[in-house]
């Protein structure tokens, strides 16, 4: 991408609505306040983002969270002044000279690199900024705002450039909207999967392997259970699982197009004077399985699933717990089919994906059709055919969707699924990608009913996306309290006294025979302590037995987050547990 376009993208996203305009104005008011408090400050860019805004600032004083209230107070003074936002225009030369005199080197650089004959400036009080606008009429129109946090940001996103200080903030039209948003932020902090991952002993990270999680025994249980869920889909949806190599000759990645279009995200190594690449995607490897024997139209669609481990280079500053890693496992599959099978395959895939999300409690799902990107392989004719195929399948299935122009994979368009979690945050998870290019590049064929060779179509699909990222999302979605079928420890059985230990131990044995992850807690500790520990570990079920329960052949059962206990017979409890466990097997026959 040319450097001028890159800066233009960084400068600010398009202001499209009233709230965006207010937030953009608030960003300028914040910059004005910083300039008053720190006259030496130099400013980079200050765009709006999904839930607010930020401004990148070059300042020789290191700001801390304790400085934010001081900046907010100065912002309130500027708002009380009710200054008008006044627009003016200068030629590029005039604007460059103006900001050069102000010592605003970053603004001069933006003008130089983007070019253009005319530049707009906005004056608010005694503060002038380079900006295309729009803004609200006066500073007094901005009332309900909050500065949120600080971060480091390299100028123009390049680690070779100076690191600036980024101040994040948000702004809303009403006080209630702001309070609701701040409440959600605090709730999100409590649900942060990195925090819960440590508290629940699920996983950890170490600098020895940046962006690569170490899953602990409890975390491995959840990880494997998620994989089992996907494997349970293989029989009803007629998939076959394959296992493919981790490292392959670089010639493969030239042939697939990844080397030319994805090289910056790949890891490379050498052996015996040959260059190899660690696979960032499974798709090229599956073509070798397909091509290993002569294929007939009678075999299609051929659905090959691959839990291959992938490695992709992510800058260290972009890594974020499980949701942005360098090594991960996709619940990946590639379907090889005839052109007239495309719609039926996409219909089946949408059923698989949407029913899965519903089971996890993701009931608000948005569907996007992502079309050809600027950097891609294949002819326009092939892309026209692929995009039309996905669009027709969506329409025929009466699925509402929006077009996400230019966001397709470099080898084909895709359908992306965006879910909203318990805090109404958006996560992109599953994808269905239609690919005419890979079969062409690898010369894949099948013998048709006319006894001649034809080219198959390749459909890429993932339901979770990656196990790691999906696990991070659901940890926050459930606030660490997994449903019974997914919990690392599903039930803890506690005898009130040593006399009842055998009764409880026998029940644990019975549960384990049924595949339930149950534990016995016969420690010489108080029930209060044991109860608190189980609540902190978010164990779904606490089963207790004393003299009364043993005599009656019952148990006292208390579920996580519930204060009341229920008395259940052994047979009723086993039946109830079986029902809870079966929730995670909606497609099992």
C-alpha cells in the first residue's frame, strides 16, 4: 500500500453520524486541554473509533492514569467557554508553513505525504487543528465524556518511528448512556479472560514463547471439550478428519499464493539448504490429500476437516491473551464440491454454525458478505462467479446480510459471522469462504458424469474460528462460569463428616464411569471454606451428603451462583447430570 494512503487511513475514519461528530469534537477538546496543560505537546492524529476516540501525542512528560482527571477538568473549562468550531481552508503550502511555525511537525508530515491542494483547519478558542471535520457547532455541546486509559503508539504504526502517548476517551449524548458504558467497561475488566485464566488456573503465558499460551490441565479440558464438540459434528455432517504437516517447502506457498500475499505474517526456517515455511493456514495441505487419488463426481462433496496447528507472525504490540496469538488451532475444514453443489453446502454450513452459536448463548448474530480485496489472486471473472455464488446462497436461504467490501481473503470472497456476547460486544468468529483459485493453482480435477475432467470448487469453513480465540471469547461471555458440559470440574462431592466419605466416594466413582469430571473433597475443612472455594472456582455443582442424606439415599445439591440447595435422590441426580452433559451434544446420534 502506498505510504500516502496509509497515512490517510491513519488520519481518521469517516465521520458518518451525529455521535461520531460529537466524539470527534471531544477529541479536539481533549487535545486543546492537553495543549493548555503541556504547551510543548505535539499532536499526531485523533480519530473516532467504535466506542469513542483517541489522540496520539508526542510529549516529553510521561503521562500516568493520575493525570487523566486533571485533563478532564481542563476539558470541562473549555466546554464551559462554549467556543465555536470555526472552519477555514489553506493551500497545502500555507497549511504546512502555519503548522511548521507552531512546531507541529507531525501535521507538516501529514500534509507533505498525503498531498492535495487545499487543507481544512478547525479553530476552537485559541486551539487550531488540521482536520477534515465535521464538528459540532460549539464546544459546549459536548457534555458527557470520560477519558479512559493511556497506551503507547508508534507514529504511523511503524516500530522504527517514535513512540507517542495515546489517550483514549469516550463521549455520549446522555449521562445515562455514558454511565451504562462505563459500567460495561468495569464488567469487562472483571470478565477479562487473561485475569480469569489465571484465577481459574486455565492457562498462562511466558516470554520464552511470545503469543503462545501454555494450557494447564483445567484449560486443556475446556480446549479438548471444544474440539470434541466439533468432532461430534463430523458424523451427522459427513466429514472426514485428516492430519497434515506443520512445515512444508516454500515452493508450496509460492504455488498457493501465500508467499506473495501473506509472507509478512509467516515464519520461515531452513534445513539441508532448502527453505521451509511453518504453515499459517491448512488449505494448501488439504489439496494434497484431495490430489492423492483420482476423484469422481460420485465422491463429491468431499469434506476434509483438519485441526492443524498454525503459526502466524503478529507484532508483539498486537498480542492480546488468547484472542490474538501467534500459534493456534483452527476448527478448519475444506469441502471439495461441484459448482452445482455450492448452495447446498453453504446451507449446511450455515445450519452448523448458527445452531452452534445458539447453543453457546450467542443469539444475536450478524452476517457479512466480504468481497474481493485489493491484494488478491485470480481473475475478475473468477471473483465475479465466487461472489455471486455466496450472494445467491444467502438470498435463497433468506439470510439478512451486509456487504463488507474489500474484506475477502486474497483467494476468495467469504461469509463472516459476527456474534454479540453477554456485554453486547462484537466478535468475528466463523467464516465460509468460496475458492475457485486454489483448485486452479493446484490443478485439482474430478471425473464428471460425462467421463471428462472438471475443476472442483473449494469451500473453506471454520465454526469457532480458532479454538484459542473462541475460548477467550466464551470465558468472557460466561464470566468464567462455564456451562456444566464444558466446565473443567463439573461436580465436587463433599461428605459432611468422615463417616459419610464412602457414600460420597462411591458416587464420585459412578459419575466418573459416566464420563463426568467429578472430584471428592473430604478435607478436614469447614463447609463455609469449601463453599467459598468452589464459588471462586465457579464449579457448576456442589453435591453434599450427611447423616440425613445417607439414610434417605439422597444428596443436597447446590448449583453455582445459587444460594438455595435442593435435595435429590441419587437416580434423579444422575438423570439431571446426564441431561446437563447432553447439552454439549446437540448433533450426536
